[in-house]
């Protein structure tokens, strides 16, 4: 069974994924696949045609330059996503096929809902934090000003909205031990084949 792990930026998906990895589960990391997609010659060509040759540094996409063009600009973000998402989806499907004999395979993907990738998984676990915790963590983690952090947060669906769509919600606002306990409970439910709300 393929399980999506999603959540808005700085909500702690990697904390959840790392814990699952330690327990021996396969994690497909969509963010890493996004980096792989950016090395595809076809993607590089289409992005440089769309955003200009200055996004290329030594014939590689500069994520920093590209980031400045798309964060806070809905039109540019949509153009980027239209080019890169099909390639990421293709890479995810290939990995899911490779691991199809495993009972549970987890797809760590921030934009599960925004990119309409929900059809790639059977169940979704949403990692949630309160918005003030999210803002503080993002500013600290990425060395961003409040304005820059808010731009990134606002480019995604809110934590509350994502939480309302998930089959399971992991509240990561408190101690790691609390988060791990919630994950263990969800794993038990998945093994039994039921949902959080049953």
C-alpha cells in the first residue's frame, strides 16, 4: 500500500519520514526527485526557454535564481509546476513499481494536494503544526525574514486545510516523542486496515 506523507512547509515531514526510515520502511522523497527532475535535459531546456538562460549556471538549473522568480509569483509558479510535475510523477511511479511487493511504502511529498498527486497513494497522513510554530521554524531553518517566510507559506495550502483532507493527522507542534507515538498508532491502524476516524 502506498501512503502519502504531506504537510505544509516547515511542518516536520522529514521528522516523520526519518522515523519511518529508522523502522525499516521505504520512503520515496518527492523533494529529492524534484532535484533529479531538474537535471533532466528536457526539463532544463523547457525551464530556460520559459524563465530565461540566466537560471542556468554551468549548464545546471540554479534553484536559488529559480526560487526568486517563482516564490510570490503565482503565474511563474504555475509555469514551473506544469514543466516539472509530470517528470516528478514519472519518477515516483517508477519507484513505487520497484517497491510494489512491500506492505507499506511512504511517499513524502509537500505538494500532494496542490500538484494533484493524490491518485498516487491509497491513504494520506498530514503532518500538522500551528501556524505560529510553522512561521518560526521556517524563519529559523532557512534563515528567512518574516516576509520571505510568509511568501513561501502562502504559496502552499494552509496546514488546517491539508489536515481536513487527510486520512490521518500527525500533530507535530510539541515534543518529538509525542509525534513518534502518533506515528506508531497510525502504523497499527494501517496494518489493521482502518482509518483514524473509524
